[in-house]
C-alpha cells in the first residue's frame, strides 16, 4: 500500500474538525476521525480513483461528513494538503 504524509495545515484542519464535532456531541469527534481514516485508506488503496481538480490535486469526499480530503500523488507518496469543510467555501482549493 502506498505511504502518505499529512502537511501541518491539513493536520490543523483535521484537529479543528474533530474538536468541532466533539463539542457538538460527545463521541462525534471520534466518529469523524474514524471516517477520515477510512477515507485515507481508500485514497491509499486507489490513489487515482478520484478525478483531478487541477494538474496536481485530487479531492476525495468523506462519506458521512461534509468534508473533503485534498491530496496529490508524488511518486509513491500521497501528500494530504487539506481537510476542508465544504460548507464554508466548497470552491476554495488548498494553497
């Protein structure tokens, strides 16, 4: 299976989302984190399954939450650049 790394900005996005959902309902943050991990697993197994949104970037939607994981494939490495809340600005791409 292909390896991955998460950029610090994406890690902060993830932490913020987990905290938000945990504040909304105890245990929901853990559910979000589990769904994120399932999404990363899908990306690692099938990195080219999601259509490119530009020359280097792809987007995979989480199934249960209105979030997307933005990533690129660099050789044998998946680089997670953002974990974005699609309710805020669905058209905004990570830098």
